[in-house]
């Protein structure tokens, strides 16, 4: 058997790492990883995620390997393309969100704590943790004494690359006590620069009830107050 050429070796490495990369990226929006930097832990996570994908197709991949070793791989272009699309792209993209849900279940997270890989332990900053808790009412206190109330939900955004700024998808008026009132008419969100922010307070959204500007006057304030009591 001939040893693989350098080009073939590179192709094998790519086919091993790309499923792990797609898997990891599809999980990243749901759960934080230990690091976004290219370090040993990053490559370890790529290998583990890619290994899971390839293990699922251990019944299929050997056939392609046999074709390759016999020099017959070019005789099956359709099968090769289907394998690449399925194993390298589609499956890891589907498994990522599923694995995110599994890892966020309470008992799995508690087990991962023993290995230093729980949700909190994978989170690198308090900013990342607080902005990945899900939909929240938010009260932002600025350094100039101004207070901004808003909704942090699916169309909001926070940057964890260093600037730590935040975009709230909807802005609400606040009363004298800081409770939420009506949404600011016609607003489509607000960007707040990191260097203007002092503390930020987060309040749970109710499991049921109005969202995204459909809330009535004073109702948001009562929701935020009751959520603050539960906290």
C-alpha cells in the first residue's frame, strides 16, 4: 500500500477537522465554549466534535476508504459528494443544536462540573454569562446618571470581543422608580457603547405574556418588580 501524498494527507486532516468546526460553531450560539482562541482546548474540542460525527458514520466511511485504497474512488463521484455533504456539513450542523440542548440539561451540567466543563466553567467572562442567560428585561445605568430600560431578546446583540457594547431591540420608558412603562414610540432599538455603561440589571421575562412592544402601560414594571423579588 502506498503512503498518502502530502496533498492527500492535508485532505484527510481537513475532512477530520471540518465536521468538528461546523459542529462547534452550530453549538456556539446556544452555549459558551471554553475559548474562542486557537489554543490546545480549541483543537481538542474540534477533534472530539469531529470524532462524534465520524463515529456515527463508522458503517459508511469504510466503504469510501476501500474505494480509495483500491483506486476506485473516482468511479463513485455521486456517493462521494453525498458522503461529504452529509458527514462534513449537514450532520454536524444538525447535531450542534441538539448537543447544546443536552449539555444545558441540569443533570448533564452537574456531571460536567466534575470535569471543569459545566456551563459556568466554560464561560470566560461575566459579560458573556450575563448576556447568554436568555431573554431579559434590562435596565442599563450610564456613567452620566441616565438610566435606559429595554428588552434584550432574540434581535438584541452583545459583543464579547473586547468592546462589551450592547444593542437592545426595544427601548421602554421608565417611571420615577425605574419601573418599565410603555415602549418608546417608533423605536427600533438602541446601541449603547461600552465606555458609557456603569452597571446593568437583568430581569426575567415571564414564560407567557406580551413581548416586543405589545406590553401595556405599567405591566412591564410589575413583571420586572416581581422578577426582581424572585431573584
